[in-house]
C-alpha cells in the first residue's frame, strides 16, 4: 500500500467509528462562520502531501488537505504552479475546491475547481469514490464545488499546472470612475497579460493591477516585512516581484486586514518579523479573540453595534459599476478587492456554483466590520448585499455568514441539483445539508 492508501484506510476507519456527524480537524482554517453545534472531529491533518508533480503532462497529484503554501513550494521546484492559487497560504486545495477560491489568473482559468482533472471523495458511509468529468461519478465531480464537505471530503486530487517564469512584471493604473474602470478590466481580460486584479479605495480611486511573467527583472521589491504591498499599488505605477512573492503578495498583510492586529505599524512589524507576518498568525489571533470575547467585551463597554461583513461576491461585469456604487454608498467598507473571472469551459457546468460560461464576472472581496450608529436588525448590511447580488444576477461565496431564506438559497445555488446529489451520495443525511451548514450554522 502507498502512504496515501494507508492514511486513507485509517481515515475510513475513524469515520466509521462516528455516526457521520463530524467536522474536519485541520491545522488551519479560513472559515469565518462560527459553528453553533459540536460534532466529533475527524483528524485529516496527515492528508497533506504532494504526491507527484508531472511536468510533461503539466499536472500535480496532491492530497486534499495540503496547503497551497506546500503545493506551490513543490510546484515551483519544477518551474510550474497550479493554474489558480488562492492568495492565503493556509488555504488547502480540498477547501478551495469544495468551497470557492479565486485569484488573479481566474480571468483566464476560472476558479480553482475548474482545473481539477479528478478527485477521490470520502462519503459519509466510508466509501471512497473516484470522480472525474467523464467517469461514472461525474455528477459528484461537478457537484463538489460549493458543497463545503456536505457531500463528502476530497482526499486526493489531480489538477492542471502551468509553466512559470522567475518574475512577474506589474503595472498599477489608476482610474477615476467605476464605468471607465470596468471597461479597462474588460479590455485587459482580452489582452495577453497573465494576471489581473484590482484595489478600490474610493469611487474615484480605483487601481487595476496587471501582471506578466518575465524571465528578467531590473530589480525586485520585497513586501514580506517592512513594506506593505497594497500601499505600493497606490504609490507606484510599475513593479517587479519574484514569482513566489507575487503569488503570496496579499498574504503578508491578509490583503489589508492586518490593520486589525495593528500589524501595519512599523514597531509591530519589527517585533513580529518576517516569519510571523502572515495570514496564519492573524487567524490564530482572530480565533483567540473570538474564544475570549475580547472585541465583544470592548463593544459592549462602548455600546457599539458592529456588524461583521466578510464576503466575496461575483457580479456579471455589465452590472459591476452599479454594484460598486451601491456598496460604497450603503455599506462603505474600503478598500475593496476585485478580480475578474472568465475562461469557463461551457462543457463543464458546476451546478451548485453556476456562473454563466459566456460572460466575465467580477469578484468583489470586502472583509471588515461596519459600525452601526444605531441598532439595526441582525445581519442588516449582509442582507442588503445579498439582495443586491440577487437582483444583479450575481452569486456569493458561502465561507462566511449568510442570511438567505431557503427559497432564495435554492434559487441561487441550484438547490434541486444539490438535493439530488445529497439523496444519492448521503442518503442517510449523516453530513449536514449545505443550507444547514452555511446559513443555519447548525
Ligand atoms: C477572510 C477570508 C478571505 C478569503 N480570501 C480568499 C482569497 O483571497 N482567495 C481565495 O481563493 N479564497 C479566499 N477565501 C475563501 C476560501 O478559499 C474558502 O473559504 C475555502 O473553503 C477555505 O479553505 P480551507 O482549506 O481553509 O478550508 P476550511 O476553512 O478548513 O474549511 C472550509 C469548509 O470547507 C470544507 N472542507 C475543507 N476541506 C475540505 C475537503 N478536503 N473536502 C471537502 N470539504 C472540505 C470544511 O468542512 C468547511 O466547511 C477566503 C475566506 C476567508 C474567510
């Protein structure tokens, strides 16, 4: 038996010893939903190895709980990378494929699940199914994205990779209106660049960042310690990064969310040092804060009514300017990260996260707290956003809070197709349903 097969056999045995109501025990997590119920934990931490990088076929075979940090390290040794690498080092490939990930290569390669060639999935009854686009379990293959472990756990995957060059040459261009900005994003998607994303600081300060692989660089910048990447977007029009630093450019400051732990102040950066300035440290601090209720106690003392608005939503590009103006006026969180999504293969339809294969979508990412001057109903801002996303033909990721009614949820995530998969692959409903897990937080 291979090492992977031994680990798989152990995991099946552990799952069989539970009644199926399990949660994954992992070393890291990017889930922002707090669970309201407790369940047995299934220790999947050892499923974290890169099995094989095949440069001739441009594929990688990897265990499901491998972090992108380890996956990228293994691939870069062979001068290649997965087609889409989420920005945070601790995201695992199984998490990104069962949830929804994205990055600046998504305008060409879609979302991480769109470059998966096959997967092994552990079902609630302890069976492991091999799923591929044309195999007998093709419905499960297409149903896993956006199922968040409610149909099964992804134990192993084979994914496409692409060759890399040692550097990325970057340009940051400022735009002064949402309309002109999204026109430029659209044009960039049809160009020969390799990476596209953007940072929006206000309705007239919108930056489009374009990256291109290059073999040579006159210099390289370093944003892994004292300098902060998102500030460079505002202050310089051109830059060069090593491919590794480009891939992890957002991780050092968790985009801009490191401000919550004061890590954008020089003394704190000096104190934390290069090794601790990363999303893994911030997650630990955040969980520690939730466990001891520090921020909650301060808010209660100051009679504040904050609402956490941590979301990623995808909007058809024709409606992107309207969404942005609504968001700045009604919610007001800044900065906002944007990233175009395209390149879908019309033959590969993922029913639980349906994106129209013909057009480009814009992902908007915003991760902060809105301080309400007066008491508002629970989830007020999140509900406003959900309604606007629905009206504009968009869709939202489910890693954080969601307030949809069951009917809205069924409509947005193709509930009929999901229910059919649930009945087939988890007939005894040992795992929670997607609605229970993502909205009711049971
Ligand atoms: C603040 C924040 C920022 C984010 N930023 C980005 C970003 O920049 N780019 C991006 O691409 N994505 C981003 N995401 C989304 C992220 O990719 C998804 O939430 C993803 O599911 C997290 O993967 P994880 O490995 O950390 O999984 P976890 O957080 O551990 O788990 C997430 C969910 O997926 C399930 N799950 C985990 N592993 C598996 C598996 N192997 N098989 C089946 N189900 C599994 C878990 O049961 C759980 O329900 C962000 C999320 C947050 C909270």
